[in-house]
């Protein structure tokens, strides 16, 4: 699904990615973790074509992304911060995104799932952060792409909406899709992930299941395993 070889990226003198190699197989939920500055956002944006690496090759769905920008139509992306036009109504934004992308009938089901019907005629600038995030989720999941990238998807969600998001992610996984997630919420990561990819100083420090990470770090639970990595590398 995603294959990355020898990825390098620096901003000024700051080396953000330092020869990163990563293979993510088709199907399953993969959490990309790491401390601030570890390269998570740069990695995700490189896969999306929003950041151009200094060196390295990225293949998505078997295509070299440098040679074929059309691959982006096969990715559904939820950005960490949804900068919607504040003067647009929710229903206008949904229609605009539908017109830009492709035919879909999924939006009605998702609007009902996240109880957004009362907000459809409201302007985006008047919505709370949590409601904007629900709109963000609807826009992401209303298409049927094989790869879904979710950057901090739980931001601002109430407990019921969080449960619905988890169920939605599992439903998409059951369809054979590949889902990449970044999150600072370890309980969420532990609940939904099949594998984690832990970045440290621009390289892959660990890739595998949470149980494998606990064994490697000799820690009883996931949060202590992550803390152990950070402590060992900042000692």
C-alpha cells in the first residue's frame, strides 16, 4: 500500500527525516507515533505530496508518487486542523467537496451518524470545534478510497462521537482499507491499532504490534512502553 525508501527532509538546518524506510501492507490500522519534532507530520505530508522530500522514493498503491499525482484521488485525508471557509454553510461545504471529488451517497448516513442535521444550515464560522471536527470526519469518510489518513482525528470529540468514530474506522478496515492514524491519545491508539510505527529523530525506531513493543521494552502496558522509549533516548 505504502512503500518508502531512504526519505530525507530538512527545513533549514533541522533534519526532520533522516533516511526513513517504511513499508505498510494493504489492509489494517497503523498508528504513526512519536514525540513532537520526530517527523510524523512531515512523513504524512510527504505521502500526501504536500511536502517534497530532499531525497527518497515513495510508492502509494504501487505508483511512484513523483510521476503520478493522480494517486491522491485514492486517499481520504482528515487534517489535524480543518480550516473551513467561515462564511459557508455546512451543507454548502459538503456539496462543494462532493462536486470536486467524485460521486458519493455516503454523506447522508454519516450526517445521521454524527447527528449533524441541525447544523446543515449553519455557517462553519459559528460552529464549535467539536462540531467542526464532525464535519471534518464526514468529509473524509464519505468517499470510498483504499487509503485513509487521519491526523489527530479525536480532537474535540465528545465521548459518544468518539465511539462512533472508532466504529467507523473498524467498518472501513473490514472493507479491506488501509488506515494511517496519528494521535497523542494512547488509549485510542491502543484500542484501534493493529500496528504502530514509532518515529524518533526522523527514523523508524519501532514497527510492530503493541504486544511486541511491550515485550521489547519489558513494560506492563502501552503507555509505560512509550514512556520507556522516550526516557531511554533522552537519558
